[in-house]
C-alpha cells in the first residue's frame, strides 16, 4: 500500500525501517535519479528512495552498472536529496568503490553521506562483504545489503538470470543473508530468486528483506521507477516488472503534437507571446499583434 504523505508524515529513518518488520508493515521502495522524480515519488508516500546504480543503464545509456563512477552517484544523489523530505534516502556504492579495501570504502561511503546527503548506502555481495560492512557500520554509516542477482557481478555471471535455483545455492544464499545481518545491515535487497527461497530468507532474518523479482512474501518491494512508468529502454522487460503507466507513449504523443504545431505555425499563439506596450508600439509605428484584427475594417 502506498501511504500518502499527509497520512504518514513522519520522516522515515533507519531505526523505523528496522522496526517495520516487527510491526508487519510492508515498505514501499523505488528508485530516483533526479530532482523531479524524487519529489513526485516522495510526495506519493514512498518509504525508501534508492539512488540505484541502475542509473547507469536507465539514464546514462550504459549496457550495465559496471561503468558507473562514484562521481556519477554523487551527482545524482545530490539532485535527489534536494527533492526528498520524508523517505529514507539510500545511495548505491558503485562497482569498484568498496572492492579495494575498507578504508577506501569508508571514504567513498562518507562522500555519499556528507556530499550527496544519503542517509545510508547499499552494496552488493554476501559473505565476501562482511568485513567491509562491519567497518562501515562501525563508522556510523548505515548499510543496506544486496544479495541474489547482483548486477555489478555481470562479468562474472555472464547474464542477468534467476539465482538460487538449486538447494545448495539456496542454502548458501540464506547463509549469506544471515552473515550480512550479523555484520550489521539494517535491511537487505533480494533480487531475482524463486519466491519460495525469498520466503526462506525473509523468515530467517530479523531485518526487512526488500524484494525485486523475489515474490510477494518479502517484507518490502522495490522497483526501478522508470520500469513502472514505462520509461525504460532496456531490450527485455523482466517478468517481475509491472508497468503502471506508459509515459514513453505519452511523451512521444506530446512531442509529436508540439512538432506538428511548430511546423504549421500554430505555436506559439498570441496568448503565448508577449505584446509590446501600446505607447511603445505607437512611437515605433507598429501594429500590435493582438490589435491587428480589431483595427481591420
Ligand atoms: O540499482 C538499483 O536500482 C537497484 C535496485 C534494482 C534494487 O539496486
């Protein structure tokens, strides 16, 4: 359920997200990469807004999230920060920013918090991330985990596909998620795994599990906002995306009508233009556009 801001005006915080699981509240999470989207999504009552590194594919035109830089994330996080009042703002740590040592990771995360205005960071991976998560948490930086399909591992995986399909892989996933919880994450994104396995992970953890392509039994759901709005240009649409609007068609229609009007001389009209004041028109001997018809016999 989406709560309207007026109905649930209190600021969403990291402790509130943790507590939501015990209260049985289903959190609503979406991505945003810019100020207008952030305002709209926040004002509609979204609980967590993620500046996802999916911005690499969605708004920067890359084939994957791998090329996204810390500077890209900072630029977009700052814009989103200016548009968000109520939601918890989480920024993705891009590929390469937490792989070369814990001190480097702390430095990158602190930039996202101090310069970007993020209230928490998200990073991908399971047991191999325990040390870095512990270090970030010990420096008072709230961390969201991300397991299952981890798009930054594209070069290792070869393609984006369903994860945890075997019993061994499912057991390893549950163990990874437990280790992240133990390391101190306040929530975990679980991406593209079978519904039954998502339920196992959700039941095994005390922190909220935020599903994407993981079925309805997770504690929360997240989607890429551009997918939900029909503004995505990816070649395939994953089965877990529900498109609630077709803004690509709406924008194409608006731009086509504008182009037709410009070419036909029908835009702008007089009411969309600025008239010259009457005294200046008289002094210059000009007929004012709006007066033309009145003066005609
Ligand atoms: O980058 C992103 O948008 C994400 C979500 C899909 C969870 O990580």
